[in-house]
C-alpha cells in the first residue's frame, strides 16, 4: 500500500495552477489573468477569508472535518441508507477532502468513483494538513462558468476579497459549489436565491444566526456578476511573462494614478484621427519608480495591442521633447516663438522632415507637435 501510494500520488500540483494577479505598490488589484484552462482561479489564503464563513462551511459540508481521516463513515452510512430507501441521492456523503479529490480528478458519479475518491482522500490527508486541505478546496471549488475558488467568486459577485462577508453572502458562497451551473446568479437568479435562502435556514438550525437575521438575508438581492478589474494591461502582461505566470506579482505602479491617466488618455483620443494612439509613462523622480504605464488609449483602436511605451523610436524624435523643454525652462524660447522650418546643411548631412516637406515659419509648439 505504501508503494502504491508513492507510485500513484494525487495530482496536488493542480492546486498551484492559479490565476496570476498583478497588484500595485500598495497591494491594490490592477489586473488578473485566467489559468491555462481559461478559468479564474485565485489562491485561497485562510488568513484572508472570513473565519466565520469557514466555520459555517465546515458545519454544513463536513461537520467532522477536523477529525476524520479523509472520509466520514457516519456520513457515508447515512447517505447510503437514504439512497437505498428512496432510490435516489438525497444526502451527500462526501467530505471536503473527498470533494477536493473529485476536483483534482473529475470522474462520473458512480460507486466506483466514490471508492477512488475515498482512497485519494486518505492519500491527500497524508500529505496535507487540515488547513491546507481546506485552503485547496476553497481554491478549486466551482462557482459557475469559469469561476473557481471562493476568492474569484467573491470578486465576481461582491467586487472584493472574502475577508468579511455578511450572512447572505456566506450563504450564497456555500450554496453555489453544490450545483454551480444550475444556481449561477447571473443566469439562474431564482435558483440562486432559493438555494441561498435554504442555506440561511441551515445557519439557523446550527445556531449560527437567529431567524430575524436569516429573514434579513433573504431580503437581500442576488448580485449580478461583475467583470474583474482591468488596468495596466501592457505592464501587467510584461510582469506576468517575466514571472512565468505564477502567483501574486507586486508592481511599482499606483492603481489610482494608473486609472486616472488611462481615463485621461481615453478622453483625449476622442475626436482625433482614427489611427491615433496615446501613451503615457509616469515616473516618480525621487525613487525613479514607474507609477503609471499606459501603452495605448484602448485596445479597440488601431494599434491598441502595441505597448507604445516600449515602441522603438528614432533618437531624434525621442530627444526633441527634452530639448524643447530645456529651451522653455531656460527662457531661450516659448511655445509661441516662431522659427523657420527650412532646408539646412550640416557638412554633408541635409536633414528632412518625415513628410519630405518644409513648412516655413511655424511656432515651436507646432514644430514639436509635428516632430519637425
């Protein structure tokens, strides 16, 4: 048995396949990416998940979780007797560890599959602590569509991490994994409400809340699914590629400044030529830290997928803004100063404008704008 356990270990490496998340320098969310399977799966860290939610989940899903070896003989016996009496599944006998085993290796719901889950659950219990098992389950539990894990679901439905949840939110997050597609709040709100309200009744039966609080929870609306934050896509993609797509990545960006400048770029590009793009790079002078990086004004515009902050420029065009700024700072000229744009030879070098024309008297502002 020991040899078989070593030769055929459970595929626990799947738990580590989570969505890369890019944060700003203060820990605010900028952007996340789906896993290789196209799912939103965020690592569940128990210290950052409402402890009352954890207690209620265990009380309802697996009341002897902290004591059993991976399977619960009492729950299995009760579920088997109920199945024999009614001819259908009316009670679940799977522990949280067995559910984790099923998530790691999905199989048809058969008696043989259940036996394999029991064996896998005992293998998992040998390798992980109870807290690690609970965290793995809360990372992989299905919540409908491409949402996996309690953090992804909380982000999608409540727009925040599950560090603090009210009664109705807890009930919804406990109800969804039991039938994630049939109870999806964004597609089946009536079924989602019914299952949530049923779990609220369970909260009353286990003594977690009183009937008044349960009724208040039932009056809460079912939330729609919101998109995940989407900011600094070019910078985030570069950071994820540099970190090989793993884990939480903290950047030097400032989320508030980043979003403000993204909005500014989108406003300024309206009314300009269809192929126009705007890029912004904001650097904190003292620390030299990049606080905002906008590679383009929008991916719906031409060239939107190109990171203009890293696009190769000609040296002359790159230096002109600095040279003009020095002239303004030193009082040598002003933006309204007129200069002559005309042919001039430097030894054997005769510079030309990109349009191969000269424009006569122009202001320095126009000269800089058109890179003359």
